[in-house]
């Protein structure tokens, strides 16, 4: 199963573009910071992750967020353009 739910803040948002199929898309950068336990030891985790929201409903919701807004972003991971890196495809926002 390929499902990711990430508590993050909206760090960057591009302008609305359209896919070849005509769907609206927003390129995003999400920032996550937390503390987790690894082998019984606390570890601080901080990362930025490339993300994209595709489709009218989700682009409208993400487009209405102010930069720095925290939320729970859900979706899946896929290869980036040209097969380079990973991109988080956001399909839901809470």
C-alpha cells in the first residue's frame, strides 16, 4: 500500500498550472518537524518534501491556505518528473 499522512506546514506554493489532461495542479513544498523514537532514543526529524496537488477540489483547498499554515496532508508517493526523486501527491487535507 502506498499511503502517506504527514503533519506539515505549507512552506511554498507555486502558481496554478494545468496538466496535459487539463487538470489544475499546484506544486508545493511542505515542511515537517517532529521528534520520534529510533531504537529507543529520541531523534529530531526535520525535512522539506516536494509535493503536488492535482485536481480541482484539492488545488482549491490548498490554494486557500496561507503560507506557514499547519495541516495534515494525505496522499501517496510517486516518482518525480523524469523519474528523479520522489513527489508527495496530496489528495486530502485536514
